[in-house]
């Protein structure tokens, strides 16, 4: 049994919240499994009362030049153990676009 699997089993049995880095990895992995596209990055992660919420950036349509590729932000909700509960696309934009909200 690998060290990673052992720590997952321990976390599951103990019922405690996974760490923020682990939640980020789990959000990206599980979203990729559902969408069939590799996430570009996790742009935010924060604890919630019942687990974690993360924003994951995904390229939805690759274009040339790359700055015109269509990107999407997905909000992912995870339980305390890092299992995906829900996801929602919250924004679409071109890669070269600057966010006017910031």
C-alpha cells in the first residue's frame, strides 16, 4: 500500500478535514474525471462549514493564438474528506482577457 493511500485511509477513518493542498488536488482530479479536460490551475480554495470550495480553471476550446482560447472557471464543492459534491461553471472568458472585477 502506498503512503498516499495510507494517509487517505487514515483521513477517511478519522473523518477529519483534508489539508488545503490536498483539497486543491482532489478538486482538479475529480473535475478532470467529469469533464474529460485537464484543469489549467486552481485559482482559489477556501474552507466551508462542511468541507471545501475551490475555483478551477479549465481550457474549454483551444484556439490560435493561445490568447484567444476559451477558458472557464468552475466552482467545485468538496466534503471534508475531499470528495466532490457539486460543480458549476461560473464564468467563461478568453485566455488573454483581464478580469474587470479586480
